[in-house]
């Protein structure tokens, strides 16, 4: 059993390898045939007619003056219907009739290639693209059944349409070339049906598929024999047979797509079918159908060929995009095979031209030359391919993926990475995607957690231990198509790992700095909270002292003042005693006033009783009397300020106190303007003077460094209630102290 399978595989492989040479040989034979075949560059109404329908623009007939409508009577004194083929480059004497007048026209014969240069080049390129894509798929996955069937399709399709597409005139090829074309054409449908039977899923049982294949290929043999031998029923049988098989194939494909296809296979089928329809629609509508009905208006063959190559390109795209068969090196390899195909094409043309010029044009000799060149190319193909691959790898990309782009892109990404997660994304997502890696893991631990074996990848092909303060390891497996990492891959990964190590050290340093900043921020918040508590406690203590002074000493002094007054009203007091009592009463009143002023300084009674505006008004009037400086007030109504939190009103009041104190001590001002506004929970207070001014520092540290302790205290108070404080001043330009507070910024201690 094993021997039978081995023999079958050997025979299959040998046949597939032989088919690899079918298309290039057919292209070469076609070029050689058209190069060596003479013809006239004019077109007749139909085969057998002697009436000229048109001439080849710019050709020999056009230059000789032959026009459409001329009727050929004879050539070289031989009637046209008996005249044999021309000789290349020989001038023939044409006798033509034009509107009742007989003319003699000398006309030089040309090569058939000159008539078909565009369509021949287009069809040859189309055929070589089919051949190149099919050949590469076969070489990449030689024993894959679907790939073998696709390869067969991509060889017989160009073999079937190459010859018809490479002519723009009616012409009969040699019998051998016609037979090859017919066999290839009739094989397309059964191979396509065979492909849909097994892919994307296997339909039916193995025995059922085998029976269907026997029936298909058995019928194929009979129909092919009838078509090639020219039986009357042969052509109709071929059309019916091909139509039936294609219909069955699309039914099988639709069934697999609808009921058994996976999402990826469905997307792949959609892309391939879309490209197939895009290729076939203009080819069928604008080229095949018009030519089948004998119309002279149809799409040029070389343009039709360009549309037709969309079919293999669509399959190639779906193969690459959906990662079919793991072909991840397709773009690079395709470039290699394009260069290789161009080289082989040139190798064919140059020897053909040389041998055609210097040896006899004998068919047997030409076949020997073609066979020898084919064997030589097959023998040197691997050497040519490896050198072409090396050239593309080194000169274009540096490898099967774009090495410079990988290094540049990943280096830039690592340079922008400032966190562990960003570095992890670069190394585990971007690098595998760009280098076609199957998997990549970055493990980052801590000082107490070493790297253990269960966290590593046992199948890793590359491992890098980072030299950082904490343990970190980057592990990479093989390529996504199963190939091991090459020496160049290791060099690239080492370079990227070293840059990632620098990025990781920077990220860890940033983490340490962020930790320290968070500690400082926390300490500042604690300090700020403590300061708020201290100010609140101080204000509460002041309020308690003011109440105690008002309730005890001041009330006692009031009582003493009343008692002394009663004593002064008694009669019979000596003058000295009365004077002493009067002096005592005056001292009691003075002491009482001083205590009341102390109470007002400790906690202004109007601040709680009436509001901030009234308290500021009272403060400004009293200060103006004491300092002798005019004050202008613009204060909002107390009905608004009564809703303010007590912590806010007392700190605003203290700032006003400190600002007026500074003006009286340093400003030498003549006018002070105080504004207070409250709109939509936004309070703004400005205190402006026209004094000597100064140059205020920008920071709180600058205020204390220049002994502006009063200003620093103002700023601290406003910051603690969540407000904004600013001072604007210039020498000899006065000073403005501005306070802004919004209701949603208060700090609740």
C-alpha cells in the first residue's frame, strides 16, 4: 500500500513538474511561429473573400495606398484564390479593382508578429502571470491537493486562451498548436468542478466523489475525441459539457458557502469570485461575444488580457489577505518570480532570434532548440531563483520582509513609549505583525518575583533578558508560516530588544518619578489640609475669645461704669473724690472701647450679623478715619453675601484687612477703591490704590524671599478656600489685589 502511494506521488509530481514548462514553452513557440510566418497587413471581409475591409494603420498596405473596398484580382499574375503564402520581406505586385478602375500596387509582405505585436505581448504577459502565480503556489505547497488543482487551472487557462488572444486577424495555427489549445480549453471546466468538490470543504463521501470524477473524465475523453477529430456533434457536445460542469461547480460552491463555510473561507471565496467576475465580464461581453458573432467592433485583445489577469491576482490577494496556507512571504517572493520570469522570457527571445538568423528554418531543428532551451532553463532554474531571491532580499528589502522599515517603525514606537503597557504593545503586537511572527510575549515582574519556567515559552526561538532594576524577559517563537528564525532575524530582534531595554529603563525611571511626585502631592495635600484646619481652628479660637471678652470683661466694665456713675450722682462728695471717680470712669470707658476693638479684630460682629459687604464697609470706614486715606466703595448687596460659607467670608475679610494694612504702611496712597461682586456663585474682590507700587515676585517662595509675608499670607488663605489670588503692581503705578472665588472650588476640610 505504501509503495503504491509512493509511486502515485512520484508520477503526480513528475507530471506537475512537466506542466511547469507548458506555458513558457507555448509562449516561446507562439513568438517563434509569428516571427517566422509571413502575411499581408490588410484585412478581408471574411475568409475566402477578396474584398479588403481595412488595412493596418501605418503598415505596408497603408503606405502602398490600398484602401478599404479594394478588390484583389491577382497577386504576381496569379489569381487571388490560387495564390500561395507570401515570403517575408518580398514585394508582390497586387492587381486591385477600385471603383471600376484596375490598379497595380506593389506591396511588401510582413511578419505575422508585426500585425499582432500588442495582442501577442498582452496575451503572453497574461499567460506568464497565470503561470508564475500557479507555479509559486505549487512550489510553496507542492503536496497540497487544492494547490495542485489551482496550479492545473492556472496552467491550462493561459494554454487555452493564449493562441486565440494573440491574433487580431483570422488565422489557422498548425494542427499541433490547435490540439493543445482545444485540450486545455475543455479541461478547464472538469478541473474547476473537481476543485469545488473538495474545497473549501469535501462534499459527499469519498466513493461518491470518485464515481463522479470517473463519469466526468470518462465523458471528457469521448467529447475531446469528437471535437478534435471534427465530428459534427463535437463542438455542440463541448459547449453543453462545459456549461453543465460550470453550473454544477457554482452550485457546489454556493452550497459550501451557504451551509458549511467558515467566516474566513467565505470572505476568501467572495474576494476570489469578485475578481473572477470582474475579469470575465468585460472579456466575455466586449471581446468573446463580438468576435463569436463576427463583429469587427470589439475590445482589443491586449486590453482584454489585462482584464483577464484580475482572476489570478484576485486569488493571490485572497490567499495573502486571509493567510491561506500560511503564505506570508508572498509579496517578496512574487517580486522574485516576476524578475525570474522576465529573465527566462529574455533568455527565450535572444536564442530564438540568433538561431532563426543563422540556422535553417527547419521545424525539427526548431523543436530541438526549444527542447534544449527548456531543459537548460529547468536545470538552472533553482540557481537562477536563489540568486534572484538573494538580489531582492539584499538590494530591495534586506529580507522577505522590509527590515529597514521594521527597525525604523519599531524604534520610533519604542522612543515614544513611556509606560510598560506601551512597550508591551510594541513588542507583542507590532513586532509580530511586521516580522510575521507567530507569537511574542513580554514578561515584566518585580524584585520579589523571579522569572519561572512556567511563564516562559518552551518553544521560543529567541529570548532576551533585560538588564533592568526589575526582572523582564522577551520571548519570541518562529515565523507564522512555521519557518525558524534566521540569523538576520536574530540580529534584528537583538537590536529591537536593546532599544526596548532602554525604553523600559526610561519607563521604570518615569514610574519612580511619578511615585515620588505622588508622594510629594500627597504630602502637600496633607499640609494643605493641616493649614486649613489650623486657620479654621485659629478663627474658631478668635471667635471664642471675642465671645468670652464680650461676655465677661466687657460686661464687668459696663457694670463698673454704671456703678461709678451712680457714685458720682451722690451729694456731699469731696471734689478730689469726685475727680478721681471721673478719671476712673473715663479709664473704664477707654478700656471697654479697646476691648470692643479687640473683639472686632478677633471676629467682626457685622460679618456674622449682616454679611461680608457690611463688614467690609465698616472696616473701610474705620480704616479711612485712622489712616487718613480716602476710600471709594463698590460693594454688592448683603443679601447675596449672607449665603457664602463662613470660612470663605472670614478669609476674604482677612485679606481685605491685610491689604488695607499694607497700604497704610507702605503705599503712601491718596485713594483706595474696593470692589466686591457676586454673580452666579462667583465672587470677585479687588482692592486698588494709587500708591508707589512695587515689582511683585511670581511665586509664593518669591514673596517670602522678599519679606512680603503679608502678601504670602493672603495667597495662602485664598488657596486654602480654593480661590485665585493675584497682585498687579509696577513702581509708581499703584497696586491691585484681586481675589476670585467660585462656589464649586471650596475645600471642605
